[in-house]
C-alpha cells in the first residue's frame, strides 16, 4: 500500500472515515457538480438527449451524457434536511451521519421542521401544503468516471471527476440498500459502483428515474495519495458546511431569545402602566 502523506494536524484515515460516514459499523465552499439523470429528453437549449442518461450538472455546453458504464466511487455519506422554495434555498440542517440524529438548522430549529412519517401519514391535503419543499436528502460525495457524448455528438471521457449526489424521496433509499447494507466491513472508498437508472412513473403518469448502484466488491482498491487528498478535501467541505450551519443556528436562537426578552419586558411595562392608571 502507498505510504500516505498526512499533514501535521490532519485527521487519521480512521478519524476521517467516522466523520464522513464512510464505514458501516455496528454502532449506531467550492462548487462541485451534481451527478443527475436526464428525465426531460432535452437539454436547456432544446437539444434532444437520451432519456435516463447520466450527466454532471455543469454549464449546458460542457455536459457529457452516458447511459451505460458510469462508475462512481463514494468518499462520504451523509443525511441532510433541506427546505427549498420558489426563490431557492430557505433552510438546511447540518450534515448528519445517521437518520435517527436531529439536525440543527440555519433558522434555529431542527430538521427544517420536517414532520416524521407517523406525524404526516394522517395529514390532510391542506396540512401537507405547509411542508411543501421540505425533504430529507442523502448527500453522497465522490468521484465519477465514464465515456459519453455531448449534445452535439462529440465523444468525451470523464475521469475521476469530483461530484455530489443529492438524493431525495424515491432516490433516498437505494444507496443504503444497494451499497451500505451490503458492504460489510469495507469502507465506501474501497470499491466503486456501476450506476443504473430505473425508469418509473408517478401516480399522475409523470416519468422519473431512480438511481441504483451495483457495487463492484472484490479486492479493495489501493489507497492512493490522490484519493487520500480527495478524502481530506471532502472532510474540509463537510466540516466547513456544518460550521456555517451551526453558527446560523446559534445566531437564530440568540435573536429569538432577545425578541422574547424584549416582548416580556414590554408586557411588564404595560402592566406597570395599567397599575399606575
């Protein structure tokens, strides 16, 4: 195995594995493109693209599409609650290692106020509308490699491109069932998975795709310096994002406490004025 250069003050590989959710144990900034599945049949310029093809969400002219042979090597695995509206992101939680954990969020609450399944299963349609745009995501960072074609038919090869998978609803579960639940004592960076897009239809007839993973278990990949550096970089991204959310959570709670104190003071002053009168 390659001798890894660990910078002074950096975490050990075991520490990083714990931080990134890379080990399936028995105990319970920079712009990185998202890996997506094309479900529209065309790109933003109206050029026809094969349905069910994978692509990186880079500028439209740079996108490379492929239906087969897409290989993904995960480097981290987290759960995050997010709330999106028409104007963009409204709120998000810290990145969590386990679904049972509570995630402090930017607005001073937890889990972006997303109700549990038990709470929501008897909601009326009007009650459900209150929580539109709030979802639980599986956030998986890693590197992807494949050969595909651009919208104009030019063949290109993507090799070890950093990317992120942002998986919700029907796409939330497959990474756990296909990979985490089967990998045993391995780390998620010890192997890669071949990706498959499963076509499905909603009850209203809309077509969508579910991302599945075919993990290529076998002899573990050697830990190269390049991959180790990538893991270190991902660790920095995760720590940085959680720090920003934690700071926002603390500020929001301080603001709420000050507002409550001001309100209590005003109530007290009103009572004093009433007594004098």
